[in-house]
C-alpha cells in the first residue's frame, strides 16, 4: 500500500466514525426531546384529571347542599358539615385550577376560567347567595 491509499483509508474511517457519531447524537437528542414532551403531556393529563375531579366534587356537594336546604332530599350530614366539605373542596378546586394555569395552553386556561365562573354560580346558588332552581 502506498501513502495515498493509506490516507484514503484513514479518511474513510474518520468520515465513517464522524457520521456515526453525528447520527447517534441526533437520534439521542430526538429521543430525549420525545421523553420530555411525553413527560409534560403526562403532567398535563394529571392536572386536567385532577381539575375535572375536583370540579365534579364541588358541584356534587353544592347540589347536595341545595337539595338539603330546599327540602328536595334530606342530607346525611348536617348543613355545617356540608359547608365545611364545600369549603375544603373549593380549596382543592383552586389548587387544581392553579395547576391548569401553569401547564395548560391558552384555550384550556380560558375554558377553565369559564368553568370556574359557572361553578361559583352553582356554589352561590347552593349557599343561597343568588336565587335559582336546580335546573339552573
């Protein structure tokens, strides 16, 4: 082998190792990016699930209090206990809403604001602060 062939062989080996390194780097970077997106999607899903669950709890408790106050159905607990449960559920709803504001997109945050406003009306109606029927 003369010197020219040896240089060509060395150049080919260097080119192959550099291209292998760059390909591996690009694939690893893409994998890390996908893991990050998946992790954030999982966090968002957990936040949405927690928010909807806390919202359902608040509405259920408000309807229960409304029915108790209006004689539609007798409550299993006292009115004070119902109010305490509603207060605790409201705090959890607020915490869940904060997570939505941190993780959700603009459309999701806007929808959560609207849902919060409606839930507050339900709470106020159950507490007798505003008038309305159960269907309202």
